[in-house]
């Protein structure tokens, strides 16, 4: 069975997250597109770009774990998506260890963090949320061994 193309993966992700908005009320698909583009500009592979489109699908219940298991995707894409899927009750140390142990996943998370921490996105949030998220993103970056302040 041939694998889904990046165009098909983008369409699946856009459809799955169509009704979802981010914390600022923006269409969630804007975040997915920014992460996929962030992976691309960082030199990521097509498989990493695919994982960028799908990185929140299972965590947000936009697509089921069963869908992912059965999807026409390379195992490496499935592995990255599962590595990037934060589990209920999981602490950041466990989560980041799994990302670091999964080939390709760190670059996708780097692009995700860069978009999440974009000052323009954070500026529209209330101060308490902005402060909490800024600290959380900095901690994850440190646990992943990423330099501070990469907003590309």
C-alpha cells in the first residue's frame, strides 16, 4: 500500500482539526501549518514534516490511535507522532525523554515550541497564562537541550 503524500496528510490534519481553535481563538490548523513549515525551514525530512502536521492529532483526540496505527504512513512518522503525544499524568521529564529517544521527534518539537512561544501568539493571552506557558516552554526547551529563544 502506498504511503499518504504530504498533501494528503495536510488535508487529513486540516479536516481532523477543523473545528478546533487555539488558546487565542485562532483556527488550530494555523498552528499545524506553522509547525510543518518550521520543520521544513529547519531542514526536516518529509517524514518529519508529516509528523509536524499530525503532532497533536492523537493528543487532541482529533484522530484516534487506531487511525494512526492503521494509516498508510511510514513507521517513523507514527513513532514521532506517538513520541510527541503527551500522555495524561505524564511529567515533562518523561515526555521529553521519549522525544529524545525517538529519531526525528526533537526537530518537530523544536518547531512546535518555536510557534507556541511566538511573542505575537503569546501577546493575546492573559498575563497569567502567558507567564505560565512561557515558563513551561522554556523548561521543555532546556530538557530537550535546545537553545533559548529560537523563534524561527
